[in-house]
C-alpha cells in the first residue's frame, strides 16, 4: 500500500503560506475555482512547461510547436462539435438554487459506500442523464446543503464572449475550450510552411477556459487553466494506431514518473468506457494520479481519428487533406492526442513531494531539483558580520550564473533550513567563520539533513553531479 497522501488542506495551506498559489482577487473575497500563482508557483509552472516542451518538442525530430489564439473564429467550435456536445450534467439545489454536477454528487455518494462490494467497480461515467436521475432518486442523493436537487440537464461549458464595442454590433465568440482546435485549423499552414512529413506532431501550451461548476478541489478543476496538448498525425494505412498509442502512453508515463519524479504507486491507467468517451474519440485512456481526494484524471490520451480535420474541411469548405510527397496519395491524416493540464501536473508534483518528517519535526517538499523554484540557498551564518556577508555574496553571485540560487539571511540558521525545506530547495550553503580560513562551506542536504564541507572552488562541480 502506498504512503498516505497529504490532505488538500495541508497542500492549500503550504501553497498560500509560502507563495505558491493564492485564491485570486482575495481582497474582493476571491472568485470560485480561480487561483493565482505566486512567486514560487510561477517558477514551478514555468519549470513544468519547459520540461514538457523540451521533452516533447525540442528533443524530437518529429514534433513542432505552435502558439495559436485563445479567441478563434467561432465557427471552429461549431465544426468541432463543442457548441452542441461540450456539456456537463447539471442539477440545481431546489432550495438554494446552487448548481452541482450530477455525476460528482453520485461520485461523492459512492465514495461513502466504497466498502460495499456492489459499488466497488461502479463507473458513474456509464450513466446517461436519465439513468443519473434514477440513481439520484433511488438513493435519495441530496445537494451538499442537504436539499433535493432537480433532474440533470446538459450544460454547455464553453465560455462565451463578444467582439465589438457597440451593443447590438457585437459578435459572439468563444474563449477556447481546448488548445487542440488551434492545431487542427493550422494543420495545412504547418504542412505548407515547414518540412514536416507524416508521421509528425504539433504541440502547444496555452490557456483554455471552461465554465466548470464543481468547487472545492483547489487547482484541480478551474475555469481558466493551462493545457499542454499534442496532435500526432499519421497515415493509418502505414501505421498501426494501437502501436503508436502505446508508444505515447509510454512517453507520458515516463515524463511523470522519471522527469517529474512522481511515485509510480500513485499512477494508474484507466480506459474510458463506450458511454463515457468523447464524441470524437475511438479510444481514450486517462493517466490517473492519486490526488488527496482520490484517483483522478491527470492526462488524457485519445485516438481522435480524422474527425477534426474532416469536420473543418467540410465546414470551412477548404481541402485540409495531406498529399503524400512520394505516392501523391491524398487523405485526411488521423491523430492521437495526449492532452494534459499544466496546473494538474503542478498540483500532482506538490502533492507527491509533500512530506511530513515527524522525526525532525519539519514539513518538506521533496521536489526534484529540475522542478524546485530554487536549487540552492546561500546564507551567511550571521548577517551582522560584514566579512561573512561579503564572502557569502561572492559565492552567491557566482552560483547564480549557473543555478537557480536564492539568498537568505533572515532569522537563525534553523529557521532558514525549515523555510527552505518547505519550499523544496534541495541544498543550503552556509558561509561561517571557518570559511574565512579554509575556503570551504557547509552544504546541507534537504532530504537527509546531512551536512558536508565543500571547497568553494569545487562547488560548481559538486552541484553539477548532485543536481544532474
Ligand atoms: P475532466 O474529465 O477532469 O473534466 P476532461 O476529460 O474534460 O477532464 P480533457 O478535455 O481531456 O479533460 O482535457 C485534457 C486535460 O486538460 C485533462 O486531462 C486535464 O489535465 C486538463 N483539464 C481539463 N479541464 C480542466 C480544468 N477545468 N482545470 C484544470 N485542468 C483541466
């Protein structure tokens, strides 16, 4: 059995206390399902984005990047099916008129009955609206306030906006519900303007928007979030989609487990049932992470076939077919889509790294050095001793050119260690009185708390080995 996960309250408190994540606009009372990333959270997100981009775009010869608009031509969302099918089942509390997702109320009820064998393999996603209504009635499921709820109705989660200054002349647009559509609408441009040949993929990172109803799972489900999506295009007559699909699954797992250093015990694959699968997909798997509130989707992979390119070709009256340069065969390539939320990756790494070290009475974020906002912290033992401060500044200024380094001279050494442990800094360097004689510093390891003396001249090499 894997280690127990920290509670969501523990994660939320640490994020706020140390400047990773804050509720947005808190001075105005906040806004449901919206969060801001503070100084450390911003760096964590950037580190995740960079690692993703590096591994899936920069280092691969068969991938190119893209940065498309948030506001696309509104017809895009009609063609893709989102205007009609991008819905969640919504119920309303009959007394408070607050809205909830029917499937989430059922999931919460199932969690309370998890011990009963009858419910252990029950998949909520298999129920349509009518079946959910029956289930809610049969088991007298109430809203979180304890009131009866209405029958589930489809609620479209696309965010609407308008272009134009004058009322009446405004035209309706949508904030993108996924970054993927910008990839499909640019497919032909990318093929014509670059030297890509099938099989190849286009990836992009950017904000998406969904009018989500659920509250209370911190940054897991927010109205505005960042997606990192790939469409990998191929000719199904030349390549076995199942084999490609498996290769992408392996890459996804490797990124989470090895690059981000997440415990494999907290990861699992789950295949979507026929009922649950999106309108465009032939097969879908979720890579689930064991969040504080249970196993939940981290990263989805779907075989979208040639649905999207065909739809856009038809509705835009443009031929988006690919022409094989060798055979001149004309066809709509098929696509496999690995799609992940950068914010869900961030919440996962924070959860996985959180460690209550009871022996040493401290909270530690065991972040991998490639994720940590700071890789080393440099301290003078005492801040009122100019010689120590001067020597420490020299070390700090030098390391800053090579590593993510931070300066800390507040409070005593013990407090500085506790602070750096909580923000996940892998190493602390202290410049003390001995340094002035022996040109060595004390390096303390976050996870083991072990300390060793290292020559200043050797520090750069030392960290090259330690931080990888
Ligand atoms: P869910 O079932 O959790 O609503 P989904 O299946 O609708 O997610 P996709 O459309 O497959 O999600 O989007 C791809 C990825 O984008 C998800 O795996 C998730 O990591 C992320 N994502 C989707 N919706 C949100 C959201 N509201 N907030 C944060 N991340 C999200």
